[in-house]
C-alpha cells in the first residue's frame, strides 16, 4: 500500500510540473511575430518607424526624432516633450520599389530579430542618460513588431539586429537628414 501512495505522489508531482511548464512562459526570447518575409509587407499598407528618444530630462527639454517609411512617403518629425509635440515635420515622396528595397535591407540587418517578451515591452527607464531606439513595423494601425535598444553599453534591450546598420538605413531614407537634426540636442 505504501508503494501505491509513493507512486501516486510521484505521478501527481510530475503532472503538476508539466502543467506549470505549460502555463508559465519560459525565460527564452519569444519568436518574432513576423508572419511573412519583411519585404512582403511593402504592398500591405505597412510602415516601418524608428523613434530616437533622447535622455530623460525636463519635459520642455525632452526631444525625440521619428522617421516613418512607407510605400508612398518618408516622414521626418522632431518632437518635443513627453507628449510628442511636433516641432519640425518634413515629408518626402517614396515609391513601392524604394520601400521594398528598404525592407529587404532591414531584414538582412536583422530588423526582426529580438526578444518580444512582455516583461520588456517598454523601454522607459532604461538608459536614462542616453538614447533609446524604438523600431516598429505597423500594418493597418496595429503593431506587428516593436523592439528597442539603447545607446548605453550593457543595458537590457529587445532588439538583436545590427543597430548601427539599422540606424544608418533609416537616416538614409531622409533627404538632408544632417541639416534636419542640426537643432536636435540629445
């Protein structure tokens, strides 16, 4: 009879362990939510966006830069404050072929590689004296993917792609980028 109880207890504990493993998420990075090759999003009404969020400081001094690229235009915006008041905005014509080439380049640079864990969903608070880089892919008003990195070495991040390449690719989409960011103080 004692063996029966020990066997039952071991079986119960194993079942309990299996249930716990299935219910609780692991610490492994989640698989990105991209369902098709990145370049295929060029014809779906999507956009790719980079937001550079400056150091944590006073609302009146806080600045962000956003570059949004889609099949018909590229938009550069300089934002002030934590509510994102538009200070400067420029829009440039784009084409489907240019957007497709841009998305292919982002894909080769690892744009969809990263940790989509809900515990790291927000970049707020990380690298408070440096910059945070937020990378989004949006389709029809819904985020398909949102990853972020920082300018601070060794800080937690979710973006595992080639950061310098990705930043350069976004900046290269904006004609006269250097002059547009001249007044941005990060």
